[in-house]
C-alpha cells in the first residue's frame, strides 16, 4: 500500500496550476511560503489585483482615488478593540466639537454658549481669572 498521503512534503501541492471554476479546500490550511502574496483580482481586470494579502501588509485598491492603500500589519494592532462603526463615532465627535478650535497661540476658542447641565454646580475660571 502506498504511503503518498503521509508524505506532506510533496503531496497536495499546487505548483503552477490553473483551476477554472470551483476549488474546495477543507480540513486544512492554505500555506503560502517564501513571502508570496495572496492576490485577488476582479472579473474585469485580471492583470491588477484588487486585494493583496502578504505576511507583512494588506493592500487594497481604492476606486475613488484609483490607487492602492497599504496597511501594515503593525497598524492592525491599533484597531484590535474596535467594536463599533468608527466613521459614525468620528462624525459624532466632529459634530460635537465643531464650535471648538485651537488658535495659533495655543488658546482654545469656543464659538457657542457653554451651558452647564446643573445650575450653580460648575465654576468656570478662577478667582484670579474669572469669566466676565
């Protein structure tokens, strides 16, 4: 009986293979060695990949700018605890702070009324520098 199934160094390898249609990969991993990339192409453009996954970065094509966006794997650690829509939160933050700006001298300017949530419970300024 042949032991070819036990010889993982040369079995189940696709080298310079073309698969048209469906390829079922189950019960194991896809391993890319020697710093090779996983390139995904669109149906209309088969010469330029739209998405590339490598061992050190993710590369995505941006239709709006007709260019690629490279995201280093080191930067992915900064989004590890994201559990909500980041754009929604940034839009909300921008909306809430649109009346606040920093001047070139480092002062903070507020161009709207500051209204406390409880009357006479919050002091602004100090005895030596009160608000007038």
